């Protein structure tokens, strides 16, 4: 994505610093990369929620396991 295809979004500085701490030692190279990933994931979940049935117990367990491995749970 070129610089011409990007826009600036302002977030609170405290949130930015918190995200910096969260992404340390992860595969994310910047706060922007992390935010783009999260927003794409949320949008994807929203668009698929209308077309697919709810998650199974196994799906929920797999998501919890992944979130735990990433340090969110």
C-alpha cells in the first residue's frame, strides 16, 4: 500500500503507548500494522456474522487458545 492510499487516524496517546507495549516481541512491526490487523479482523467478523451461523464450541475454544498464546487472556 503506497503512502497515497493511507489516511491519518488520531487516537489517544495513552492508547498508542499501551498498544506499543502489547505488540513488543510479536510479529507486528508497528502500532499501525497492529491497528490495521485488528480493524480488518473486526470488519471481517462483522461481514461474516450476517452470512454464517454462530461459532461452535470448538471454534470458541480455538479462539480462546490463540488469544491466550498472544497474551490477551
